[in-house]
C-alpha cells in the first residue's frame, strides 16, 4: 500500500491540495449571515376563542398560532406591514427588501423559521445578512402578528358594537316619538283615561320585548355567520409544510458533463489536449452560456421544479366548526321567535276588545313601554359589548410575552470556520486516498515476480531494479530501455530490453 501511495503521490498531493484550497476559498469568501430569534410565550388563560364556541388545549393554541403565523408570512401584505414602523414610515434597513421582487421575497420567507418549542411557547428565528436588519425584521413580524391577531379576535365584538349602536339610535328615536305621542294624547283626553286591560298590555309588552330581543339575537347570529364565512374564505384549507427546489434539466446536464470531464481527466488520465476532453470542455462552456442567458432573461427553463407537501389547516377546521355551531344557534333563535310571535298575536287579538279611546291609549302606553324596555336592554348590551371589545383586544395583545432568546450572531464564528476547515481537510484526505486507490486498481502493470509468473504461466528470467539508470540515453539520444507503450497514455504495461 505504501508502494502504491508513493507511485501515485502526485495524484494524492494535487487532489488533496485542490480540495483544501477550494474549501478554504469557499469559507473565506462566503458572505456572512446573522441568525437570531425570539421566543413567544402564550398566556392560555387570556388567549381565548373570541366567539366562545369551543375551547382548545394549550397545544392547540400553540399549533394554531404557529400555523397562523406561517400562513401570514406567505402573504405579501403581511411582509409589507412588517416593514413598516408604528407611525406608518418604512423601516430603514442596511439591505432593503423589495416586496415586488418575487425571488427576494421567497429568499426572505425561507430564512424565517417558526417552530413550536413547548405547550405554551413557540420560537421565531431569521437568518439575514445584517444583525440590525435581522432584529428589525423579527420585531416587525412579531408586532404585525400580534396586532393582526388581536384585531381578528376582536373583529366580531367590534361588529357587534356597531350593530347594537345602530339599534340604540333607532330605538332612541322610536322612544322619543312614542313619548311625544303618549304625552299629547293624555293632554287631549285627560278626562277619559282607561282603567282596565292592564294584564293584556303587560303581556303584549313582554312578548314584544322578547320578540325584539330574539330578532336582534338572530341578526347577531347572522352577522356572526357572515363574519366567520369571511374569515373562512381568507384561511387556506391546506398549509404548506415543506417546499423542495430541484435543479433544472440544464443544471443537471451541466453537472453530469462536469463529472464526466473530471472522470476523463483524473481517472482515465486523459490530457487536456485530448479530443474528447476538448469536446467536453466546449460543450460545458456552451451550456454555461445558455444557463446564464436564461437566468438573466428569467426563462422558466432556468428554474427547476418545486415539490410541495401540504396538510389540513387546523385554523380552517376550527372556523368551519364555529360556522356550523352559529347556523344551529340561528335556527334555534328563529324557532323561539316564531313561538313568541304566535303568543303576541293572541295577546293582540285580546286587546282588540278594548273600546276605541281606551284602546288608543293602551297602544300608546304599550309602544312607549316596549320601546323604553328595549332601549334600556340595548343600552345594557351596548355597554357589555364595548367592555367585551376593549377587554378582548387588550387580552389578545397581552396574550404574548416576547423574549429575545438568541440575539443575531454571525454564522461564521471562529469555531465554525475551524470546524469547516477541519472537515475540509478530512474530506480532502478521503478524496485523495480514493483517487489513489482507483489509480492503483486501474494500473495493470506487473511489478511482483510471483504475480507475473502466476498470470503469464512463464518463468521469470531476470528482474530489473527501479533505478534512474534505466531511463538513461545512449550517445545517439535513444533510450537504452524503452517502454512497451511509450507512444500511449497511462503507465507502462511491460518492459523490454
């Protein structure tokens, strides 16, 4: 083995030094990148479902938050919002990001990682060219995520407040009109006030109040269903779990040609002037030119296919179940409203027996009492809705504790560079030893007398030592001993005198 290593020492030295040089150049010239991350802790006591339709475990809350953040990162608008300051100005970066550049936006998304780290926490990390830029991007993404999540969780309460406020304004006007009508009627008929039908009036007031509450509840359920349907339309049914880019056919063909050229030069030991080597080199150069042209023009043939793995989106399934529950509540409200309207119709039929003036006063008092009761109920509901809106928004914003667990640090520390260089040396030695072994296996020369006698079945008459004198020349300039294949490439196969 030592003899083989000595005979092929040139191959060993050249290959090992080449690999070490290439790895050293790659390590030294590789652009620096900085990696850092935050840990976001969820407060599951305050992070609740805004519609109260179902409860989730801590793990579901974390998985839902991770899937939601990954879905947001895949949208261009969320990235644009993350690059804005709270006052609306653009975040100043040392390496600005153009969100209209698809390739640059795709590289940014690939550098962002969201991972569930515990039952109540997940991590957000990024790898970027500048440490300050990395920290600004992380802060922007987290701020946009918390803001948008809080708005989404309080959107239903905001819609409920707006609807109830509209009803309050309507009933305030109705109550004012009813009070004016009742006051005018009493002033004109002060001597002819009714003294009966109070029970019927109270029933009608009660039924009308209940019917109004049920109608508002049904409308609220309808709005809730529309809101959930709109949110459901924005959430993808499937989420992307992994995307893998593969080389284009042109790049694959170029790599195969380079491997073939290396095999011809190193293994087959063809000279650079060999016709096959020249033809392969010319083909490689032409292919590189074609690839460069297609890369600059953005030709689709330059990019390889992309495989995508997906799985059902838990957020979509949760919203879908809430839609079903809301539709059930709406149908139940409709059934209650129908039954209440039937009772109100019976009470109204009984009130028809009241004499004319007395019936008019009864109707006015009934309308005023109904509007007053409904107005008071709506005001209470409005206050509760406003409190729920503010409380839910504050809880949603305070449900996340953000911790800087990994300040952005360079990916090319001294220890990592030392590890890469040490690995390069080991790889170079392995490649050099492999090439020496291949050269030895491909070398058909006979150097051992016993092996020569065994293969040729002839006795060995003489052995010539490996000495410089064997390559000496006579006075005429001709070798005293010549190789059997001096005019061919590769090692000599036999010696003749």
